[in-house]
């Protein structure tokens, strides 16, 4: 009985993941507003009713899609926050993990960026929206905890404002992620001349500048 229940749960998980993968592709090609649930169902090779069984609306499907990169980032953060390192080193590791994990989920991130710019406006009472906000707060707390650790252990300057640095870090990494995952498209707009910096490594320039600004000692950054 237990094995049968486990198999059903595994099939449910696999089907849900297949729908999310299909949605990332369809939303990415058509745009979240133009894409239909019929197109997602066809791409996932399931009925539209099955899609609605897992996701009651297209907006709910979009939010579930947006959760995936955040969940992956938070899982990596949990692995790192127990490391016995100084705060600056931990902050660097968190930034690197954040960048690499979101880049691995570039298709979902593009959908999230595009829908946000297009005015996606979910109902505030949705539990999935509250869940998304809670994930963002957990991510923010991980950064702030590393900053406070660094101030206490002397690896980060004591005169900085942790909230201000955390906000700058989030904004800088958000923009760097967007440019990095769309480097080819940005290059087309730049033209034939070389860009001012390798766009697929723009996150390195942003993080290097930030860490040099907040470090108690000038860090060795490759």
C-alpha cells in the first residue's frame, strides 16, 4: 500500500514538473499574457483539465513557475549558511550560488522578468503570492545574516548599513542576472563593436565592485 501511494505521489510530482517545463517553454515563446492553457497542455502532452487540476488558473501556473528558481536558490543557501567561514566569504558564496542557480533556471527567470514588466498583477489574497513573498524574505534574511556576521567578525566594514547593502546587492544581482541570461540579445543591440564588458560575466563585475566597497580589507578577487 505504501509503495502504491509513493508511486502515485511520484507520478503526480513528475506530471506537475512536466506541466511547469511546458509552461516555461510556451510562456517564453508566446509571452505569459498571450499563451493559453491549451498550448501548455499540448506542450506537456496532457489534457487541459489535467493542467487545471494542478493549477486552477494561468496566473497560478505562472506563480508556481516563478517559485522554482527561488526554491532552488534557497536550497543552495541552506547548504551554505552552515559553513564555518567569515561573513564576507559567506556573502560571496551566497552571491555565487544565487547567480549560478538562477542562470540554470534561465527559462523560468525570463518568463518572470517578462511578466513583471508586462504588468502581471495577481490577487493579493492568493496563498501562492504570500508563499512567493515569504521566499523572497528568506532570501533577503540570508544575505542580511551574512552581512551581520561579517560586521561582527571584522571581515565587513562596521560603518556600512546592512539594509542598504542588502538592497544594493539584491538590485545589482537582479540586473546582472537579467543581462547575463539575455547576453546574446543585448549583444545584438550593442552591434558589431565589443561590449564594454563580457556580458555573460557581468555578474562578476557587479559583485567585485560591491565586495571591494564593503570589505574591511581589500579582498583577493580573481
